[in-house]
């Protein structure tokens, strides 16, 4: 495939450079950006182009304008989301909204990861993760019906301790997980659920959770906005 170049508009190029400067700390939280005329001079573009670039960053939540003053970098840093299998709900912390529970034939990639036959069914639990009231993640978690049937995983209600508690009680404790991470443009339902600005890609985590003897017991597809969040991973080095 031939390499494409120059496909972004000038205002998108300016916004991309300013976004990188904000994320890398060149422009610190609370700091005023250069004025629109100054940005136009810095980037060699028209003032209207610089203004449109600032508008993109405002929509994404990177900056905010103060009437009669200037445009400032948002005071809060990117929200760091720890890559864990379960986040304990707490006041002004994490909260799960359960959106949907059903028995389904899972997508092919999910069935393969769980070792299911082509027509074998699984329990789907679809949830919206919020932090301090703000949507962070849309998740779809699948559990083989062979062990999930008759458990709280199939019920349309929240589970104290979450799925890890149920799996532990079934003798299938979570031991480790693997993530495949990719980016793509969001679906309409993801834009609505996560309150995403236009043209912002999402992180897609395809997570497989393993129990003893590396038995896969859960597959989750986790979708987060790619503009205000960072994923945190850690592993000890022996």
C-alpha cells in the first residue's frame, strides 16, 4: 500500500503538536498557552487555523478557556487507570453500572480464547466503569456457561466482590491475565456511553484471565477513550 502523507488539515497538525507538548509537560497544568496570534506565528498558519486547533483541544478536555484571560492547560493530569482484573467500588472512586446480562454465542475471537466450541454459549456481562461520576471504560466480559450457569454471573444485579469472588468460590481463582491492546475509531454506542469528543480513538484491551493450570476463565473486551487516560502496567523482575 502506498504511503499517504499530508492528509491532515493544518489545524489538526497544530493540535497534535500542542497535545504532545501538554502530555510531555512542556505546557504544565494550569499554564496559559500562547495567544492565538502567537500560535499562528509559531506554526506559520493563519490565526483562524490556530483557533481551530485550540477548539479541538478544548473538545478533548486538554485545555479550557477563561473569558477575558487566556486558554489554560487543564489542572488535572491524565487519569491513570491501573491494569487490574477488578477495581473495588468506593465513594468518589470507581463505580460499575451494569448495562446488560445475557447468554450468548460469543464472538469468534472470544470463543477461541476461552477454548469453546463454535456453538458453545457463554454469559455476557456488559458494564460501564465510572470514576467520580465520569465514564472511563465500557466492558464486555464473557464466562463459559459450563461453569457460570446458576451462579451470580448470570443474574442481572451487581456482585459483591465482582466476578473474581464468584470465580474463587467456584474453585477457579484468578491467577493472571494477558492483555492485547490496540486502537481504533469508536463505535457510536461507545461515543455515547463514554462521552467521547469527535475523532478521538479508543484503546481496545482484549483481556484473557487465567486460573490454575492456565485455564482461561474470563475474556473481557475493555474500551477506553484515548484522550484523557493512561494505562498503568507493572511486573516484578526477578
